């Protein structure tokens, strides 16, 4: 594996330190890393001294979205103002500015602020073509992840790394914390169900930052021709996997709160059913419901909104479960994928034959065909968890080799 830690000369460090001080003043970044009595997490993108010298005289491609902020400024705008030549911007799901619906086609175009072309990596083209990388020397990946296998930004990471390996390009990951990085759980992906929402044999909750995943993808030879890829990761400072981290910017339109982010790995499994997960409400992924489910104790009505132009069951009352009363601390303390929500809802669902989607999308989310059958057969939570354990332990041992941060 060609994993290259960042190393700079003394002169480069001095020059970069002065530039960092200036940038911190411009971008309103605290220099001492303190925040309310605790050490402030410093993300990779803020560590200019570690990566700006590597970009001098280089043509740089960016894989970024609305979460790629450094202080109050987008990374693309920051680099452009510093004279970095941005050759192309690759836009993942939800687009470069993060205003597209989940699953909505993202079109190519140009960024008016930097003048760089924008190439969509969501839709028919999910992997950069050779011509997309022509003239590019370094590709930077800087996107906030939420720690779930089916969150598609890590699949985009996988594909851009593979494309860069094929073209012998350098990849630089500016790391960010994982808000669900404090545990590992769920079934490991069956490779026969590999898809854009399951790109590698990892569990639903993988417990890695994107920088750690990048190292894992290369080190385990999961991408094609990893020996041709020069990978560098700029780590975060003052972060461990047990650190309580909340993204300042919602990572996607349908994860607007910390509670939604923490519930997402568990509640997203309902998207493989015929139920609504609250898209089209103010609290997506904090609700689950269906028009056929009893509305006696709780109900909600999805309506089109900015992040959901055509939500499931729009204009219909859905009875179901309300997770908005759960505290963030109690969800974090569980440290496991909560399948009780799914098991309980299925048991109360009046028409079980119509619970799962006909296209078996549930199997892609679960990463295996077994979980759906276990739910239908009425298996207990303990029985289901026991069926994951062997593969999960194997993954945990693999993961340890690529961790950058302590547990």
C-alpha cells in the first residue's frame, strides 16, 4: 500500500505556519483549539500547514459538497483565493451545494466562483472517467460522513480512489470525525449484494472516518490496482472514536439534527420497506410510519419541502413510531444498531405481506438476504445478532490495522 504520511521541510513548515495564522484570522478559526473548556476538534481541512505545500504548482481536483467548509468558507473558495489551480470539481449525491433530493440526478456544469467545471458523480456516472482526470495531479476528498455503509459518499470515495489508481494520480483525504464512530455493528456486506449503497465488505456501522476507510480500501486491496495509488491523509487533531462529535452543518438535507444522524443507521433500514421515515417532515429519520399503521397514539403527514420534492405518502396521515423524545445521550449510550424498532414495527404492521418493498431494496440496505427472512420468521433480536457475530469480529480485526485515532 502506498500510504504516505504528510511530511514537510522546516522551511515549508515556517511558511505554512505563517499562512495558517493568516487564514485562521480570515476564516474565523480559533488558533488555540479550545471550545467551552474542551479541546476543539481540528479537522483535516483546517490544517493548511500540512497540505498547502503539496498543492503548489499542481492542478487539483476536488470531491466536495456543502459540508466541505473551513470555518465560514467553502474549501473550494478558500483554495481558489489562495491561488490553487482547481482543475475540476466532482459533485456527489445532493450536488456540489447540497440542494438536490436523495437519489435526484445531479447535472454537470461550472462553478461560477472558481470557474472550475463541475462533473456529477451521481447518476449514470459514479466513477470519474480518464478524461475527467486529464491534467489533474492531486485529487482532494473532503466530505462529512455519518458512519453508515449505505451513506453514498463513501462509495464515491471508493470509486474516485479506484479511478486515481488507474491513472496513477495522488489522492489526499482531508479527514473529518465520524459522528457514529464510537461503535461497530450490523451485518457485514455479502459481496453478492455489492451496490452503490454497499460498496465494500464492511458492516452497516463501520466505525471509521473517511481517512481510515481510504486506508482500509487500499490496504485490503478492495480497489483495483491499489499499488498504483499514492494516498495521503491529513488527520484530525483532538479526536478519538469515543469523542462526542456533532457536525456544525447538516451532512445532507434529510439529516438536519444530531438525533437524526445517530438514528440514521437503524432507521434507514425502513427505507427497504413500504414505510415512510419522515421525509417530507421537519424531522426526517426521527419518525417511522405508514397509512395502514394505527394512528391512535401518533401520526404525521409528509408534505413536499426543500429536501423532499416528492416524499412518500405526501398528504396522507401515517401512524407509527416517534423517536423525537429520545435523548441524544441515550442513543449514543446504546452503542449498537437498534433493530428493535424494525422488529416491533413489523410485528404490529397489519399487512405483513406488503411490509417489504417488492424490489427487495431491503436486502441491499441490510447487506444480506438473511435479515429479511429472519424478521419474517419471527427470530429474536438475540438470534439475529448472533448470526452477525463471526463476520463482525473478523471485520473488527481488519479495522484495527487502519485506525488513525484511538478508541
